[in-house]
C-alpha cells in the first residue's frame, strides 16, 4: 500500500493511505537516504509504501520504502551537531509570516528564507500578519517592506489572522497544494491555521518578558483542508539559513541581482569591490534595496554552515 505521512512522533508515523484510511505505522531496520545523517529518516509529507502487520493490532503497519522526495526541509539537530532533523518533505509552497513587532521579523531572516526557497525552486509567499495592531507609522513601514518585496517579484499579503483580514486570499493561494507555514515563534502561525479552516491547533501568547513566542508545536503535522489542499504545521523557528551553496551562487538567488549579472564586467562578480559591477551601480542609482544588499553581503561574509544552518530547504 502507498500513503502520505501526516504525523511523526519519532517512533510511530500516522500514514493516510490512498483510499483515505489512516494507519499507525513503524519502521523496521534503518533507512539510508542519499547519505543524510538524520535523527528521523521519515518526515511529514513523505510518500511511503507500507504493509499491514498480519499478527499485529488492526490499523497498524510497517513502512518498507520511502518514495523519492522532490524536496525536504531540515533543522540541525541540537544535541547531535553533525546530524539533522527532517521537518517536512514534498512541500509545494512555503509561507513566511512576518511581524513588525511582538516579535520582530528582521529582514535578514526574511532574505535567508527567500534565498533558500529560490535555491531549491520553491514558491515563497510573504504574509505580513497582525496588520490590525499597527499604528499609522508602523503601517507605513509595513507598506514599504511589502512594496520592496513585491517589486522584486514576490507574492505579498497583509493579513490579520486574528480578525480574518485577507484570509480568503490566503485560502485561494493554498487550494490543492501542500503548504508550509514558517516564521519566528509568536508570529501567529497557529492562529492563522485555525482561522483558515477551523483547525484546533494549540496556540500560545507572546512572552512579555522576552517578546518571543512559546514553542507550542513539538512535531510537524499535516492537515487536510476543507477547501482543498494540505497544510503542514511546523515548530516555531528562530533562525533560517542556507547550506551547500558556493559564494559565487548566492547572488543568483537574489532575483533582482541575477537580472543584472550579465551586465557586470566579470561573469563571476560577487558584487563587492569589482569594477563595473552592474549591481553596485544600480544600488548607487537607487534602483535596488540597500537592505537586501546589506543582508547579501552579511551572508557572504559569515560562516553560513556553522552560524545559519538552522532550518533549510534541501533537494
């Protein structure tokens, strides 16, 4: 039988078969997937083949094979630094929830998310949440950020998970697709999921002491949506990074830089101090965002693998 993993608790996996029936499955032996050193070989979103246990309890099965993934998302293991934890697999699109405050979503965080999504050809959508809570000056800043990313070519939406503003537009984007919601803890992921389809996923208030969210989701879990499609609810994340990327590639994943690359004097231009750099010229002319460029340079200069290998998309 074949099915999709909807929930993982580390030792048991809830699998939805093609006929719509759910089974609790386990694995036998070790799964080795393209050399991945993972703390969990099977993840939510995986398509698996399984067999029912003849002498076991009704509804139980054994997973025998993982169908090749089109992508997956991993988190570096906290205790085992050389291993990773696979959060989810086979994601069609990723939504990043952004909040101006309570908590602050920094542009460096947004840009790392977008770069990683670009690198592995995953559609990324930015949702600027809590739009109902901002004053006039804050709304101006939100509108500025939205226009900046929209001009680059990204889909952006101003929403309020709390009062339902633009929730129908989010639903339209999610129809018949497997979507994942990410963002710093406390940005309203669980509240939004509840608003989308009345799913009762535990939520938590922002910690006033640290202005950070309480981690309410321990494991990723997939839910079917009444309006079509699926959603993967993931643990709150505080960092997002890239991996397995050469410095010469990084600029290619900033779409506005990539468009100008052919006009640079050197085809391997890093857009730093090279002469006749089209990106630097566009910056000086005010045609590109200095915020984006600053984050690009920061990513180039930092030890990406050590400092930012926190949550990543991977083919």
